[in-house]
C-alpha cells in the first residue's frame, strides 16, 4: 500500500537517521547566510508551503475575448437537415416550435405538458408548450427521442444528456469531434418526463466543461 503523500514543504527537509538509507533524500547542510540570503530563503520556503494554493491570474481579462462557440452538429429530422446544439448541462432535450413546422411535424403530434415547470440553472421556471417524439438521424444512426417544445429556445434543436446517453455520444473536447459508442439504443429506456422529476431538470445554458463561459440558449 502506498504511503501518504509527502507535503511540499517536507521535500526541503531531511529526516534524522535517513543518511545512508537506500532511497533516502540527500542530507542538506546548513551554512552561514547573510540577511539577503536569509530573506530569499524564507520567501522560497513560504512559496513551497503555499504550493497547493497557487493560482494563475490572467492579466487584463477584459481584453481577452473567447472564441469558443457552442458545440453543434448536423442531424436529420423527418428528412430535414438541422444544426443541433449539444448541451451536456441540460438533462433533457428540447426543440423550437418553428423547427417542428419546418420538419412537417403536425400540431397533433405534440402532446400536452402535464408536468411541473422546468427549473432552470438560474432558478427561473419555464413551462414547455408540450412534448413530442421525433425521429433523429445522427451520424448514420436513427434514434426516436422525446423532446420538450420550448418557444423561447434560441436554437432549432437541443440535444441534452438524456439523448447523449441513449445515443452513447462521446465528445472529444480538444478537437470538438463527436462519435457514437457501441451502447447506442434506438429508443430510450425510460420516459424522461416523469411526474415529480421534471421540475428538477436543467435547461437554459451550454455548460460543456471546456467552454470558457456558459452560452445562454434562450432569447431575452
């Protein structure tokens, strides 16, 4: 069993009786130091003790503009190509009403929303116009998934973690590429909008880990 980690400051010390032992740290001998040398040594020791609290401070952060954008990819819904937004911070998927019209989805296909309002990340509430099952073709695979119809959604269609789990979506942050794993399912195993759980869903911003800032998906 590995021993406990050695604190940073202990690296600068030598235990008694360690001289001559195999793998022991070399002894450090003390010699006379002037006032300037003592001050520099004290500063180095303090830095070593504070090594676990080191923070990188960006200079002039207001002048640096992020070029990161929401991760999007093309999907096909009812033979219509759409730019979908991947949101790992949203636990349910959503679609804009105009997207349904664009894809030829009739109003009768939209089921009523009989659940509690969605709870957004900023603690605001949002009541969808309904729910709808859509055929989504992604990377050559066809999935049937349930989407919340959100009139204020600022993207055509949003794929949340519920869809990503069903489709076994894998995101590569460094390249922004997406692939599907071997555990994809054409239909979800559970219905995403169960009574008593819908109010806990999060659906208002892109929160993919490598984004520098959340990107609001809802129009003001």
